[in-house]
């Protein structure tokens, strides 16, 4: 399948920018199940500084924000060819050892709720890691009901379990924490998903991957109860959302004059994912 993606993020700042840097993880790379036909990143109100691969082998673009501007738009767009590999990404690669993905992060700390979630999921009894991860997907989906607006980017796996609701990011974090509790390396993936009958979307997508002996990394999308197929495009991965966030950085704005009415920063996203015909 050939997917056309157009993703624009616009930041409206409360005051003129004094200085700022943004790390963009918005570039998909060729991997099992996908090849990139064309891809470009354009910025209005920011300038390209450099590009590099981070410790997770994600492609990062570093941009500096233009001093004095109050609005910055970052647009990533292109064409990606995909094929259904039943979620299998394959062997481990990158600059970090596999055990790195068994460690807790602030968003995936394992507590009593994670322990309760995995109770009874005994890999040792069957030796079947894949079946265990599929069973885990069902448990997480039941424990954290997909609910828009129920959380934010700082919500932890334990907090999502306590609330019993969240979005794809929260479900992925719970899955990751639980898989690690079972001794299985797990990581977070950010990317895009073609949604049937709806090209325009509010945000990108996130899911989890677990490492299965003999198969390698395999994706699990709890929100849709499926292993990623040819409707998915992988863009970045890491131990949790923060490692794979599409845009992350620091900004400083000019201090408002004394007595001026305070204003707030705002963010808007325009995203389109659609299948296109091939010649």
C-alpha cells in the first residue's frame, strides 16, 4: 500500500520568541514492511541546523526558532510504501543493547497495579512469549479504555491503570511496563495510521513493540487490538513516548510588559493520512 502523509504542527506563542531549539523525530526510515519513496520537512519561523541519528537510531532534525517570531509551523510530508508483515519488525538494531529496553522510565515505572495486571501471565509455563504478549494486549485493552482527553503526555502507566482510561500513548505505556515486568524487552513507537474512511486526523499514533526470541521486535497496537499491518508507518522508537516524541525542545519568549494581559501558548495540528494509487 502507498500512503501519502501530510503532518503540520503550528505553535502560537504568547510572546515573541527570544530563542528556541526543537528536535524533530518526524522522518520515517526504511525498515521491514516499509520503504520511503519521498519525504521532506519544511519550517516556517524556524531554520534547519543539523540532522543526526539518536541513540535509538531515529532520524532527528534539529531546528532553531527565529527570534522575534510568534508563530512556528513545522510540516512533514511524503510518500511511504508499506506491506503487511503481521507486526514483525525483526532483529534488534541500533546503538543500545537489548537490556536497555527492560529498564523502567518515569512514564513506565512498575508498581502494584502493573503487578496485578500481569498476575497469572506465566511465560515459564508455556514458554510462548508471543502468546503471552497477545494475552497482555487483551488485558491492557480491558484495563485502560480508550478515551480521548482522559490523560496528557505526563500520565504514567500506573496512573492510567488507576484511572481505567486513556489514549493510545497510555495503553502503550501500560503494555510496555507490563511486558518488562514479565522480563520481555519492550519499547514505544510513534508513527502514523491510515484510518478507514477518515483521512483527516487530530494527531499521530503510538503503539508498543515487544521483543520475542526467534522473531525479534513485534508491534502491538492495544488501541486497535491488532499487530500493525500495511496501514501503519513507523517513524521513531524509544523506551517511552518522550524518547520518540515527534517534536521536543526548549523555547524562551520575551517577558510581557508590566500590566499587559497574560496570554497562553497554543498548539494546532493538521494531519492527513491517505492511501494513493500506484502506477
